[in-house]
C-alpha cells in the first residue's frame, strides 16, 4: 500500500512538473552542476554550466554557478536526474520538509511540549527568510537541518551522529564560521573523538562520492575560485557595508567583522569561568556568525531559526503574558517588513539590518530570562499558562 501511494504521489508530481512553468532561480545552479557531475564533466565550468542551463531554457549570457565544495554533490545529485521543472518542484518539497523537520527537532531539543509542536511550525513558516529560501531555491535548509540535528544528537550524547551532521553544516562554512573553532576545542577538551571520527567519515565519504563521478572535481573546485570569488559581491553583510562606506576596492574590509568576532570569541573561550553548553550557546554562536559573515544572502538567514525557536521557548518560560505578546508582535512586524521589502524589490544590501536586529532581540530575551532560567536540565514537558 505504501509503495502504491508513493507511486501515485510521484505520478502527481510529474504531472504538476509537466504543466508548470517555473522561473529560473538559484536551483538552476545546483541542477546544472549535478547534471554535469553525473556525466563526469566539470560542474564548475562556466561554459559547461551555461550550455546546460541554456538547454533548460535560460536565456541570459551569464550562468548560475555552484561555488560550494565537492562534498555538496551527494545532496544535489538526485535532483539532477530529473528535468528542470520537475527537479525544482522536488527541491521545493524537499526544502519544505527540511524546514519543518528542523523546527520539530529544535522544538524537541529545547524541551517544547510535543502537543505544541505546531508552535514551532508556525514560527518556522511565518519566518520570512524561510519563505525567501523556498522561493529562491537556495541550499541553506540543509545547513539548518545540520545545526538542528547536531544540537539534538549532542544533547542525547550520540556524539558520533552529531559529528556526522557536520557534513551539512560544512556546505556553507562561512555562515557558521564561529562554530568550527569552538567545535575543535570542544572535541579536544572533552575528548569527543567519536564526533571527530563522524565528521571526517561523513566529509570524506561525500567527497569520495563526488570523485567517483568526476576524478578531478577537487581541482575543478579550486579552479573556480581563481575567478572573482563571491566574497567580494555586494551582499547584506557588515563587511559589504564597510566597503561601500570606505571604498569597494578595499576587499580586506569584507573580512574585518569576522576577524574582530574571532578575536572576541578567543577571549571568551579563554575565560576559565565559561562552562560551554551547546544548548545555551549554539543559537547565539550561529547568530554572531551570521551577523559578521563575510558573505551571505537574505535567504541564508533562515539559519536564524534555531535562535528564534530557542528565544521563543525562553519567552514561553517567563510566564508573563505581556512579554509573550510583545515577542509575537515584534516577530510579526519584523517579518511583515521583510516581506514588504521583498515585494518592493529592495536590493540585497538593504537587508544588512536583519541579522543584527534579531541578534539584539535574542540577546535581550536571553539576558532577561537568564535570571529565571539557569539551564534546561532534564527533558520535561513545558505547558502554557
């Protein structure tokens, strides 16, 4: 019966794909690169990508490019099997599932009551960046799942599985760049060798799969970075804001906020008073990474969802109706503004305020609730008043 239902669902999706006329977006890069990889060709070649994309109907002279490392290909290869229209629908469905699953895992990790899981789903789907990433076809929901699953497995002391999830987080390592030095320190201080083994195994296996289809994929990837790297594009980051203010040719300013944050993190981690807890600090670490990343788009801010759900759980536990309503109001207004900006077609740099704004809100909630919340403790059900 299950096989029959899956077959009928697949037929229905194909019918929709055949009738659909979907616009081209970032998925075109993943789709064309996957098709080239499956053929054993260079998936980073501008000429090959453009030829593949024009065959799908792309009429511009510049191709969409996949800048990501070779270990990303096991995630995107299945979608390259299908024609573009059908692959795009499957990609959309996959990402919608990834966002909902990530919200569910985060809710459980932060001890939300199972019967109120719908709250996490509403938070996830009412979060404007979730809508943006679904519409733009970016790959960031895979990173979101990696962060959520890492937190879930680490809390349950399934260290090997937590290490395996690093494969997903490493798809766009610059978005979570603060995670990596903390993770390395955690591995060696706590002797979490299973996490190290899991990360090495997953990354090497994914890379070997890519090498199986194209033995030169690593050198091909290195070659694409000899062109103008995307770090220098005008994206909604503080580094771009500095370059626009002091000179776009000063490329080093793109990395200045990241450097300052790394120094600050080193000072914090050297403090003997700090007792590292992934549950408490991972959302904050991710937000700080996003706020000071050298490169990223508004759709990538879907990675703020762990902090959003974590902050919502903290507000929930304050037992103050006024604060709950205030949180809901701020959430609604901020996301309404983002949607309006998107409808009015604001440029990418106009969204530079988004991550710092949510970071300030999160820090306010975190500080306000710290006096009442000393930690999550054992798993327990949380119920509203």
